C-alpha cells in the first residue's frame, strides 16, 4: 500500500509540474485509494516535513535562498511520514485507530 501511495504521489507531482513541496491527502477504504486533495504549497507542510526529517527545513531553505547550495546539506535520506485525522469526531467511520492524531515519524527510508 505504501509503495502505491508513493507512486501515486510521484505521478501527481509530475503531472501537476510541482516544483517544491506538495501536500496530498488520501483516504483508503477496502484497499481502494482516493485522492481527497492536492496542495502544491508549504505553509503547513514545512513543519510536518521538518518533524518527519528531524531537520530544520525552513532554516535550510532560508540558507539556500541566501546563496548556499542544496548539495551542501545532508538531505539524501528520504523518510515517509503520515498523520491521521485531527478531530476525534472523524467523518470516516472506518478511520483506523492505529493512526494517531499526532505527526508520526517513520524510520524506514521512502523509495
């Protein structure tokens, strides 16, 4: 399932010509994946990515804007992160209790 989500996310980014960060919200029911929305923006995505990566992403971006090279930063390790519904009154009756409301960091590299 995760590899399929990664594939679909990559296809969405390429199809929408996204350069930079992109937020995708999926719903999964009975093994079917539904795209709820795609936002090529970073306002709420940057803190999420920073927590998943364990790196100060906004600070790194500011340093790059000031002239440093992206290659100067150790950003080779890719991670996968996900968060669940932020409301305890979820709209989906099938929301799994296994995905908590807080942001989770997964230690396995993303493909």
